[in-house]
């Protein structure tokens, strides 16, 4: 920490005026760090939530094409602290370029005229007009749309001025759609085909998702903006707090008020999408009730000490049951101190297609 602190310039005194020269754009999908370093900072690996993958310096990810504002720089300007639409933190200098007025006007003009294109697949190659690979797009990436199959604009750094310039590029036509993409079960399933099974990435480590990043990225192609953190996501619609109820009554109330595909369920530190009620009959005849969810889940806790996690570790369609007959020692996600249902009224209820 002393070594990192020595690289930081002293903060400027007094209020900071907005400076046009500090506008910038992200050139490649990049990690956002809480300090200007790629070193990991994890705590006791024997305690749940403190070892891998919980790097305390990992904040989020910024996708290529995201506009940002530069707040600070390290002394040798190899890292910049930026303010982005839904997070703030440090990014490496090679990941951004300053955006002059000409770039901003062109970028904005193309978006207002043509709209945006959303990526529909994970690690989709983005190629320039010359056919050369530029970077991978992920579900969560959006770009200004231009003519031609999969035609988009991407930012690059001018070799002379070092400012951002717009370049034509393309996504594979089958991996892109105009935003907003119709919200239907078929389209949701198409996104799940590329999202499900991806590893859990705390703070978007390795460009993978954690629970709130999963929800944010999933809804991006459909044109719904969600904040980055789960606690903020639960406030993005009409919320019903069921925390005062027991587990069985929580699940019964959710079955009554929950809108499949359009309701978030929030518990402390975690968020998931409600897909509908479910009953489960175990081979030994034990019955469990709950709901089917879509979520990115690290693991389940036990009901009693010693504390550990039954690791799931990725993006899953997962039944949240009042109890798991094969593993009665595990605690239900519905049995937490808080349990809040949020209706995403901004999203039209999907039709039957």
C-alpha cells in the first residue's frame, strides 16, 4: 500500500471544474480497480467470502465504447481514475483515450440517428473494416450502429494525436441485434445459451459476472439499464418487502405477486431473477416448494456452524427451495434476514414467443 500511495499525485485543493479535455472513452473491455494495481488483495482463505475469488480491490468492468470522465492519474500516468455511468475506479492508461469534441459529436450523432447495437453472445470477435480482430464483445457491450450487416462504430486511439477516433467495425450478424431487442422467452433463452455456465466473477474479475453484473448484462440487450450493485437494483422498480414473513409465507407471497421474467428477488448481498413457482418431489418422497430463478451464484451457506459454502460458482437456472431434501444442512436463499421483491415495470411482460 505504501508503494501504491507513493505513485499517487496529491489531490488538487478545492472544487474541481468540469474540463472538456478530461472526457474519454474506453477502448477495450477493462477491469476497474479500487487502487491502481492488478495485485490481488484477498483475506483469510479459510473463511467464506474472504478467500478466492473475493479480491477486495476488484470493483467492476467497463466495456469497450463506454464514455468516462478522468478524475485523477498516477504520477507517471500509467493509471487513470475515472467516473463512468455506473461505477468509479482506476483503469490502465492503455484502456482509454481522451475524447475530443469532434469525436463526441460524431459518436452522439450516429447514436441519435441510428441507435445502438447490442452484443448477444459471449466472446464474440469484433473485426475492423480491414477484417482484423480488434477485441471480444460480451453480453453487456453496446455500440453505435452503422449500415451493413452487424455494422458498428468502435473507438480507437489516433497514432498521431493520441485522441479517440471512430472506426467502422462489425459484429457477426447472428451475434448482434438493435437495442432494444424484443423481450421474449425465446430471446431470453438465447441469451442464456451463452451466459449459463460461465464462472462466477466477483466484481467482474476475468470479465465474468457476479450476481448483479449478471442481471445488468442480461437486461442490456433488451434496453433496460440497471445499476451495478444489487442493493441499488432492488430500488429500480416497485418493491415489496417480505422480510417480516417466514420462509413458507415468503414463497407463497412471491408466487402471488411475482411476475415471471420481470421480478427481481433481493437478499442481502445477492440478487436473482424470478422465473416462476416450482414444486420438487425427491426420490424418497420428501416435497419442497419454492421458485425457479436465474442467477449467478457463488454458493449456499449451512444452517448451522461450522460455516462453509456449498459452491455453485457460476451462472445457473437454480431452484430456490424452502429446503433441499438431499442436503437438509444447507440454508435456503429464501431464509435470509431480508427478502425483497422488485417489479421491473420498465420491462414489458414477455409474450409467448
